[in-house]
C-alpha cells in the first residue's frame, strides 16, 4: 500500500520535545521524543507487554517508560527494565526508526535501515537560507487531510486548478488556457506552465504592488513518494522563459510534502519561501494566514474527492491533458511499491 524504503516528513522540529508525541505514519503508530542531548528518537508506539501506547508514558533520561506497568525502553527500542523482576523476557523490544533532522523538519525512514541514505532527502535549502524568507505553514504543524496522499500529489501537479479553486487569491484570468510541459523521471515527475500577458494574481498585487500585465510560471517538481517543490514567479509582460533567472520579479518556492497516515488520511507539511520582503515579519505573518486559507481550499476539494471515491469506488472517470503529470507520478509510485514488494 505504501512505499517503505523512503524518507517521509514526520513532524516539524518544534513539535517534538521531552513529552512523547504520537503520530501514525504510513499505517504504523510511532511515538517521538527527544533525548537529553536534544536528538529526536522514534519508536513503535506500543509496549510489547500489553500494547499500551508508549506515547501514554513518560521520558526518563534518554529512555521511555510505559505508563501501564513501567517497562523502560532505550532509544533502540530494547526493554532495559521490568519493575519487580531482575530478568528481561526474551524478545522484549519494539521497533525503532531512523530519523534525520533537516530543513526544520524531522524525516523518518520507514523501511529497511540498510537502505537508508540521508543524501536522498530533498535538497530544499530555500528552507534554511538567508536569501529566502520563510513563512511556515499552518503555524508549524501539519495539515491533517482526510484523503489518500496521492490525491494531494495529483492536486499539486495539476496547477490548472489555481484558476478555479483559488480564483480570488492566486488566479489570473486565462492562465488555465496555456499548455503544460511534463518531464518524467525514474523517481518522479516535473511539470511547468507559462502564461503570458496576464493580470497579476490578487495576492501578489497586494504583497508586491503588481499592477501591469505579467508573464508568470508555475512549476511542480515531485519526487516519490510525495515530496514536491512548487516554484512560481511573476515577471513583466514580454519577459518570457528567458527572463526566469535574469529578470527581477517576485518568486515563491514552496516545499510541500504529503505523508500518508492511513489509506484515507494524510499529513501535509508545507512552507512558503520568498525572494522579497526579507526580514518583513508582518508580511510573513500575513502570508502565513493567506496561504493557510489557500491550502484549506485545497483540503476541501481533496476531502470531497475522497468521500466520492469511498462511496462510489467504481464510478467511471475520464482523463484530460492536465492529468499527464499526475498519471505519470502514480505510475512511478506503483512501480516502486511493486518493486519493493517483489512483484516486478
């Protein structure tokens, strides 16, 4: 059902502290906490004695004590103390998970640790660069969405919906009429759309004072299973693609990573970064609120889709041109999941 030998975003760095925190990742219940040195730790969220969630326990030094009968687990998941008896029963342990703290997010490896390579975590240095202002999404907690994570992938690879779902914030009349280009890779898909001689979108007219006609691009670069960098920008009309990296203009880079929780629920992590208004805390706060509204519009769409898929799983659907990136991305994930399961 889910890819295992991959990194998922599990939490914002600020979410995890000395109090155990529970979260379900790809169908597995995980408990997170930090050790005395501040390093994050993740264990299977159950006691191997009677299955009480370890997130109901408490942290003791670098260890986690179950809140039912007091079994104590070290950061590797091995039980090191059973109150009232000197011997530890054979097999007294729970699963532990590899974690990497990077870009203000906690990344978790859900599969075989032998295959874990931190260098395969997306290189999203805009999240930690002085050249880009950060506006963390949803007040540094994930958006919980009642949908399969691939519906979120579909949404972010089909930015034509901006003209309809986000008409009053990010839309430019006529933008959806321009074609998209799709690039297919072994591990993901990228798409880009350019629109020319358009009115500026309402939010960027507000943020940057854009008034005249513009050329704009929208691109999404998504890597399996659900890590996407959205790159959008606005240039004076007539600049075109040749001006993308040479003509000054407001630009957003928005890392978005959707982590499956269950077959019908997901955690979405996102953060706007921008090349304008660096150091403007008021603008950062304004954009956080505005884009939370934008993302919540997407949540409404995604959850409505999931309800129909749940109640009418056999309802026929059609494909249109803008579906090419999402169809390709689903094929990438299916191929990787089948290969991991030994089906290909």
